[in-house]
């Protein structure tokens, strides 16, 4: 069916929601906008789908949500035992249409006789992961677009282990979604009916409290660190999202007494009106926190993204200002702190799990404690999958992280958890304060010990149908004509995860890779340097990652800039 036919089906649908009918009427003469809304269906990327709100099959709306839930319900009927009584845990964030999408999810599940456990109000993504496990639900759904701009929303699916669905499971669910011929005709039940029939269970603070009890178990503060609890000054911003209550309660139960919330960003706001982007990866998100930090002389600033699965931290730089740590830097600091406080038995059997685009400094730190590192593809679903596998071996999960500000310490959650990370970041700051050091100085200690590992990420945004084609062409070009040298460094090997092969250029030999298939290319260069290319699974972007290591910060910075310039020229 061409997009014009799909558009006609929607525009002539008699019971189309009035707001979508009005939108399509306004767009009637804008062929480019209509084509973008209808030329394809939203696809599952990193654990679900994400897109711009509005009418159309390529938009997030009640009909695309219903279709996704319908496919999941049929998948559960065919693959999961006791799925009706176990039900599906559902949470949502502060974005436009999030509560409505949660209701639509419950209505479709109710039409299948499946119980929906829906939180009474907005909650963080990691709490949804926890709730799936705590309630022994058959699956979970999180309504969120994470740190995307206000016009976006999304739909993430979790399996019965509380992790984002891995590829094999995703493919099976996608196949069922594809069988839904008409998203406008998906059967739904009235909310009042499913409430009366006991198919709608509203989740309250009982799950919050259970999570907070588990949160205590990741703490391992020394007596010297505890002496800093009444001295450490913390500024916290939830960036208009979901983490406010859990982070404050978590810090309070650990004993932190001086936590100052950025008031302008404390309340949920789907417009994220005080920031250009609600993303702690971007330094502008910390502007208000830095101003408040300057006023009170804060030791550490912490900020979570709207659904609280990512944490950013800024620390004093010794020059009267604050420096935002990169995801790699913060993760490596936390890794070192966790391993330094782990038992001998845990270290003996413990594992660090990180993604292929996360700093290699983590591997060096883990090795210094005798801990092995396991690499996964990009996406925390792969880290969650590894934790599940450890349940059948004698291996123990100690820490997991990815460069995009995602961290996990306690495996009672199976996705990245900014609430956990906030606890450890503040605890770690108290520990180093007791040693007379800031987190930035502690990081320098690690650099001196392990080498000056530096990384960077560059994204090219290419929206719409034409943008997707350009991204595909870039990946094809690298595969067809792989550069032999970048930044003055020889390319030693190429790993192409779409074919699951590693090509060693010097020997002209190939090896089979064990990681799953994905549209990712990684180039290994001389001097422990590397470059990786991957299209984003959730945004219209192609991302290029860079990693270098040398004996000094200056030489690492110089090498990093050469790599970025060369690859940038190559991709033009």
C-alpha cells in the first residue's frame, strides 16, 4: 500500500480521534509532511519504538500504541505461561500523552483478558524494570522517549526478567505486530469495565518502598565517608522528569543531609521549559544546577534525564567552576569505587559488562582488581541479558555501563538506573572528600595509573525518508571502501556486526564474531585506538564513536582530534 492509500484510510475513518482528524485536515495541502507521517510504520529500535507525536503510521499516537500492544498480547498468548493473571506492568513519564498511552495500553490488554498493573502516577524507567520482577509480571511497558525533545514519545517493552527485550524476542513480537492489518481497528475495552473486572491494578507506594529497600543493599560506605555526610553539599536536578521523589528518599535513607533541589526543574514539565534538551549528556542541562552550586559551594551536582535511566554529574574543577564528567569518566570512577569495596569472593567471580563503544579504561580498571570484562553491543538490553545468563553460572555481575550515561550496580533492576547511580555518585564523592580529593582529582589518579583514555562521540542528524537513505549510504560506503588509515594510525582490523565477521587487514584473515547481528562497524587502529559507526536505534542520527589512549592527556587529545577530522572528511 502506498502512503497516499494509508493516509486516505486514516482521513476517512469515521471514528478517528478528533485531534488527529483536525491535524490531518490542517496538513491536507502539505504533501511532504503527509508523506513523512505515512510512508512507513514506526519500527522497533532499542527495545521498542520512539517517534514524533501526531497522526500517521510513522507517528506516536493512540493507534500505533494500540497496534504495538496488540502484537505483544498475541506474542504473550503464544509464548508465556499464566500471562493473563501475571499481567503486564505499565509505567509512564512526564511527556505529552504519556498517561493517555498508558491507559490505551491497559485497554488493549483488557480486551485480551490480560491484567494491567499501572502505576498511579509517573515513575522512572528503572522502577518499571524493578516492578516487573517484584510483581512477577509476564512483561512490562514503559511509556517514555527518554531524553528526546518535547515533540517525541515512545514505547519500550520489557520481558519477564525486567530487561529490555533482546533481538530474538523483539523479532517475534515485531512479527506479531506486523500481522495487525489495521491499527485503527484494534479492539479495546473501556477503562471502567476492566477496572470492574479486576483487570486494572493500580500500583502505589508499595513498589516504591520495596525498591528503596533494595537500594540500601548497594551502599558500602566506609566510616570515613560517613563522617562527610553532614558536610557534602549536593545539588540535584530531575530535569522536569520522574526521579525527584526516589532520588531524594534514597539519599535521605543513606544519611545525606545537604541535598538542594533545583526548584525551577523540580516539577514534571513535558515542555522541559528551562533547558534546550532534557539530556544530562549535554552541558547546558546543568546551567541552573551550576548557578545554584556556585551559590552554596556544592561539592557535586547530579542530574537525571526525564525517565531517570541516565545520570550526569558535574564536579568542582579547582578553578571556581564546574566540569561535567563524561559518561565514560563517571562510569569508570564508579566502577573503581564499586570494585575497591567488593569482597574477595565477588572479585574472584565478578564481571564487568560494558558495550563495545564504552571506554577501554574500564577494562584496565577491572583487570587491576582481577575482574574480567565482557563486551556487548550498544544498548542496555544486552547487559541485562548477560545478567540473566549469570544466574545459571558461578559468575557475578558487579557493574555495567555504557558511554551514554547509563549505569547499573544492583541487579534487582535489569536496565540502566539513574537512581542507583545517583546514590553511588554521592557516596563516592563522600569517600574521596574524606581523602581530601574531588571526583576530578580522583579521576586524575586513575589516569596516572591506567593511562589517559579519552573518548568522543559525534552525531549527524538526518531526518525523514531522505535522511534514512543517506545514513544507509554512509554505512554502505564504509563497508565497500574501508579506510586503511585514520588520524595517522593504520587500521588493523574491521569488525562488521551486520555480517558478524572480523577482518584482520595485515593477515587478510577473517574471524567469526559471537555478538548478535547489528548494523555496526568498528575499526581497530594502532596504539589501542578505535572508531565505531552505528545508526541510532531511536533517533534519525548516525553516530561515530572514538577512543584513544596515551601516556599524557595532551597527546591523547591531539590524537583524538586527528581521528575525528579524518573520519569526518571520509564521511562527507
